[in-house]
C-alpha cells in the first residue's frame, strides 16, 4: 500500500488479552470522530481509559489523519493501521503505527493534552496588591510572560505547518516522478513490440506463400519454413497452429520477453507476426544447419 512504520514499547502488560481488547475498542471508537471532523478542523481524536478500574493503570489513545484526506480516505487509512497493531504491539504498554497520511498511537502514560478542545474556566481576577512608590507593577511582568508564551506558540505552530506543507510537497513530487518513469517504461515496451512486428504479407512473400519447397519441418505446435526477408536476411518462420486460444496481447508480451533472453543454447528470435488467427515467430536461420543444431548441436546425440 504505502510506506509505514511500526513502533512498540518493550514492556508488556500482565493481562495482555484484556489490554489488547481495550486498545482495539478504544482506537476503533476514535476513528469516526477523527474521520468526520468538520471542514477546516484537525482530523484528530484522543481518549483516556482506565484499565484496572481503579485508575492505577490507564490507557491514552490517539488517532490522526492529514488534513488533505477525505472522511472516507481517513476512515480507511486508520482502520488499515489498526489491523497492524497485533503484529507490532501485542500486549505491549505502548505502540504506534505510522502511515504517510495517518497514524495511531497508544501509551500507558499521558502524551497529549486532553483539554485542548475545552479551554479551562478563567478564574476571577485577584485584586492588585498595593504598590509602593517607584516600584514596577506586577501586572507588567505577567504581561511579558504571557507575551513570551504567545510568541512560542506561534513559532511552534508555524514550524508544524511548514513541516506538513513540506511533506505534502515532497510526496506529490515523488508521485509525479514515479508516474513519469512508468509512462517512459510503457513507451519503451510499445516501441520494442513495434520494432519486432512483421506484417503477414512480408512473411508470406519471404516464404514464397509458404510453399512446400521452403518447408523445413512440422511439429506439434505448427510448421517451420525457410524465408528470405526483403533485405536478404534468411530466417526460419514458425507458423503456429490455429486455435491455440492465446490472445494477441498475450502473444506479443511473450515475444518481447523471449526476445530479451540471450543464451548460447537459445536461437535468437528476430520478430513475430500476429494478424487475426495467424501467429508466427521469426528466428535466425543457420546456413546448412537445422534449428535443432542450435538447440542440441553442442551435445552428443546419445545424451539428448
């Protein structure tokens, strides 16, 4: 599917089956919350659960998708990540599954702020203490501290945003490069097929209309004829029997594959013809030697 990263903590729970069930139920329940987030909102959901009923053992879970995913794509991505939890994190106190567009994480300790979506109530302001003459009001120091926190929050937010934009940019760039390579490879395959294809009329003329005088032999797959191409090159034409059931595209793909093979015990294929029911293969022809000489000529006859 895509590149992924599985991370698990080494320590295990004392009740792994019960803990695994709680993890699966919790993160599965968070999937629709994150996937159905309103437009413009973060596709994020998190939850805190008690494992032992007393609050001594707790489970903190988080699921998240990148903002560019639709609700359906986010749901599918998260559910695919959940399926991988048993492989990486069975009975572990913590684990994480990272996909390029989504991730899930659970831990036995608090690693996120549960109150990010609900701001705490503002306490009533305290009366200012009496100020001595010439002293600096304490409110100024508080204002400077608050301003510093605001600046830090803005800088961190901008850094996170730039990181997300950079990841999306490089991902799209990689996809464009991959698609360009695929299109280039398809073009090369098409050119390879076209360079090996001969017309039926050319082969018919080369074999003198498949005359018996040019016939070299006959086998279970068809007959073999000697032929001479317009450039004077002599070839051996194997005319396959009709009714083989093989489609034209499958036949062409096999020819391209065989043409790439190079071995001293293989006769080099020069081309093919596929028109209607006619399917023929063109091999190089050895003067005063039969086709089986190239296949078996280097071995004694009693070893064939």
